C-alpha cells in the first residue's frame, strides 16, 4: 500500500453533492456520471460482474470535492458519495487534479475499469485489492494500488482547500470505507470501480 502525503492546511467549506443522475439535458455532474454508469452497466452485464452497484471516480473534479460515487446501476441514481485521493506523481505534490500513469514508480493514479478483489488487513487497516482490466491500469495489482482508508481524508468537502494525495491508491475516509465495505462484502459478484477524468465536469 501507499504512503500518503498530507497537505499543510485544511479548512472547512461544505458543498452539496448531486443526488440523482437521471437528468441528461444539462452539462452537470449528474449528466456526466450517467454516461459512464450506462456504459459500466453494459460492461458489468457482459462480463458477469455486479450490474446493480458500481463505483465511479471522476478525477477531473478537484480533490477537495466529493468525486467518489456509489451508483445504483438499475435506477441510475447516486446512493452515496465521498472524498478520494489521487496519486501525487513525482512533480505535483499537492495537485488538486490527477495525472494518470500505469508505470511502476510514477506515483500516479491509473485510469480505467477495475475489479475490486479480496478484502485484507494491511498497513492502513481494511483494504481491497484492485485488478486493472484495461491497458491503462493493468499494472495496478503489481504496483500495490489498492482501495483503503486513511485518517487524512475527511468525511466532508473542504473545497477550495484540498485533501492529502497518495502514491496512486484511491484512498477514502475511514467512515466512507465502511459504507463501501457494506456494498462490497455483501455482493455475490465482484463490484467494478471506474476511475476516469471526464471531459465535461471540472
């Protein structure tokens, strides 16, 4: 697992997150998520993954805002959302927007679809192995890119300030991981996670 880089300053500023993704008419976070969730539902069905619940992370949203979304694929709705880190990279220690790389030692996040694997107890407590399903993230498992929690990630949005970065892991708050675990641990089929950077949402 990855050591996290903690920013020097955190301030409180809470912003509302979208609740539903059925509105396709406007260029909103809801609209952006709908296009990705629809595609992911088809992928999940055709590859025998859980096609009812999935996780979406839009790395084009600043990391001080909630950008990790639990999606109800059947009803096109957001069940919950939370903050999540991205890889700091070698030259962008406190960058609020992620840069992608699939290379070992890049300390970057990797875009693409992931299968969420087995739960285990690691350096930061509960964690889940991640298996990259595309050429853009196929080295994730060997890079020790996992889904885990860290105390440096708050529960609520702090934008325009920023949260800590990681060395590539999508890292969430301790309380948010408990919510994610409830979905992952009760699923009979593997849950999908899709990390992307939307062209529309900033």
